[in-house]
């Protein structure tokens, strides 16, 4: 049973991944082949030849057209067959599905649902990833788990205390109060920790950028945008200088950008980046932060894949929710609402996360 909506924009690749060459990727259970045309635009087609279903990604690309590697049928970037060997007349039904594509915020976005509903203005806002007042970089992780487990992980950062204790975690995260809010498309979790010792990662960043060592006010503002994007506004500032009231001038600020694309029901593509608003010209720092954050996320990957394995081994198990699960519960409800909207009246309904009070 489907657990993800199709009428949504999903990140399919980093823009630098898509070249004048064939790149195959599975998005929401659909095999897709992408390539960059000579004019710089990106084409995305169903990765299956109209004739005998051989993946087009096993063919060749020439002059913005794919030649199937089995019988030589040629398809253009719109999915229409332009040549059939050994015959002059082309069957008018000879085409493969093409997908709406948008390149924005350093990602290639694909709409796997009804193309008539694809609105480029609805691409999730990740502008920090290519804004001149922010610097950063990121990576793609292939995670062997239900994409919603990654969302759960990001919506509740109390796990930092226990999973990332040597870098960003500290007891204050697990103990600090938080506020969870929601609308028809967004869910937000806000947490402030005032007058605390900075964890190792943030202590080093604050010292590097400002020279300050001492107590800090720390913030985490997690914003979920249905169905799969989470931005996390994070940072620390010298304690008592007004950060909770909006003055972050004596601190360092970062945005953890996350957009998770379902591959199958139990695997996903996790695109992430870390953008900062300090020391913008230090390319070495950009590299160090990207690799450092990648190490933190590898710790998450281990936890998430172990969790998926346990879920597979305990079918029907009901999860118990804590107060800290408020953000992830709202995120899942928003996703379920989107899935139900796409479900025909006579089709099986979406099954929400099994929970117990």
C-alpha cells in the first residue's frame, strides 16, 4: 500500500549529477532516466523502452536523444520515438512517459504524479543552498529504510543527546522544553536552550568565527514541509545578547537542509546540505563542515537501518508516542492527508503509523 503521495516535487539528483549522459534513479517506485540536453535543461523519462521494456538507461545518448540498447529505437527528451529501424512509418503510440522537471536550489526536482498539477512555484524552499549570503555544501545518502523514519529522526532532535554525543549532542537538548505548531502543509518544532555550555561542534564554530568561548544561547527550529522536506535553523550565540528575541549578531547560524525522496517503501534517497552565514569565503571550512556533518549523518543511517530491520521483523507492532514525538506525528498526519487525497474511493486507504497511547 502506497505510503507517499505522487503529486509533489521530489529531489531526484543534485544538479551536478545530471550531465549529458544517462543517469537512472528510482523515484517513488518509478524507474526514471535523466540527462542534460545541450541547452542545459534536464529531461526525465520512464526508464523502459516502449518496444520491449529494456531500461533506456542501458542505451546511448546522442544529440539529446536516447537510442535503446536492444533494438535501436530512438526517443527524444519528450519521450517520443523519432526513429524505428527497418521501417519508415513510426507507430504513433511509440512514446515513453516524460516527467515534469525543475532545476532549483542546486537540485533537480521531478513530479511523479499528474503532470497537469505540476506547479514549479510549489518546489520546496531551500534557497539557503544557493543564496550569496550563505555558504555550504551537502551530499546524497542512500538509506535502507522507510523515508518516514528519516523524517521522524529529523523532527525530534532529542536523539542528538544519545546518538551524537561527541559532536552536537548534549543533555540540554533532551531536557529543554519545546513548542510544536502546525498548519495544513507545515509542522514546526522550536526549542531554545539558554545559558548553556555549547556542544563541541558549536563551541568550535563560535570560537572560529568570533573568538568567543563561554556560555551560549542555542536554538533549533525545525520546519517540515509536506511531504518530504525539512529545514532546521540551528546555531548558538553569546549568552544574554538577545538571540531568543531575534538578535543573532553575536553568534553563528546554520541551516540543515533535508529533502528525502522515497525510492521504494523501504528505501529512500536522502539529500542534505549544511549552509552557514559566517566565514563565507573559507572554502576549506565548507569542505570540513560537509565531511563533519556527513559523519554525524552516518551515525543516523546506522540507527535508521537497524530500526527498519526491527520493524520488518515485528510486523504489526504498535509504537508508543512520547511528548517529543509531537512534530513527527503532525508530519505524518500531513503526509497521510496527501495520500488519502490521491486514493480512489474504492481503493485501500492509507495506513497511518501504528501507535498506541
